[in-house]
C-alpha cells in the first residue's frame, strides 16, 4: 500500500510540475493562458477618469495589450500588438492595484475582451475593488463588472451580449454620419443605459458644435469630453 501511495504521489507531483512547466513555456512564448491567469500588460497607472459616466473620479487603470479593431484615430496604437507587452500574473496586477487609495480599477486596452477576464476580475473582487470595463464589445463578455462602458467601432461591431450589459454607450463622433450610427446602436442597449457622444480628439473643433446641437435636439444623449487631455494627465 505504501508503495502504491508513493507512486500516486509521484504522479500527482509530476502532473503539477508538468503544468508549471507548461505555464512557463506559454509565458515565454507570450501565449495568454485560457484561464487569463497571465495577461499582456501594456501599462498601469493611477489617475483621474477623464471621460464618460465616471469622469472626475480617481481610478487605477490597467491597460492590456492586443487589439484587432484597428481604429485609425486610436491614440494608443502601441497597444495593438500583444506580443510587445509582457505577460503579467493576475496576482501581481491586483497587488499593484491595492496600493492606491481609490479602490476602483478601469480595465481598458487595446481590446481587453480578447482575453478571459474572469480570473483577474475575481481576484480584484476578492480584494474589495470595484471594476469598470472599457471595450468595443467585439468579443464575448467575460468577467465580473460593476460598470461596462461600451464604445463600439465601425471596423468591428459589438456583440449583443455586451450591448445588453453596458452601463453606458459612448460613441466617438468623427464625422456627421456617426450620429445616425449612434442611434442605430442605442436601439440595442438597455433602457437604463447612459448615452454619450464624444468628439474624436483631432476633430473636436469641428465636431463639438455639432454634438452640442444634436444633444440639445435629442436630450437623451449627453456629451462626453476627454477631460484628461485638457488636464494633461494620463
């Protein structure tokens, strides 16, 4: 019996070692584990939320690398290639987030829903942290969220599961046709979803007056501005 137990224990130890080695191999190859225990972290920083419903609130931002939506006006194109950003354990990300006074995290990208975010958000919840998501909605929803900001893009449309769960719909206005496009997507969010129109930064001088007039004529919409750029903060 003793020998049999030893063999079983040896097998279990071998399996554990194999899993550990495979995880190391995956990490070295920059392959994100399916459980999301490691994620490509582009940057993390403590700042003031600059746009949308939570404008003006302190939050810790976690920016994940990887995006195939490809907005030509994206201001963080360096986030697109996930392989440029080191795989970081969820535990390490959570420990960093816990160091700041505001117990609120914004997970953004890139496109964070490229990955399974259940593991990371569970660990953040266990640490007593509120979690907000910024997403284009192009990939299946995963994770536990206190708030979801959906900012759909024409290049790769949002899924209905994300539309239904969104707390806010934030449409970037680059040209006049975006107003009609915004209304089309507003049909698919919940009745309580906040609706925002935000001028694309490089077109703000041209688009902001049009947005003002549109919101005055359609008061269910509100204006979102990138206040962090005016404040010169991340």
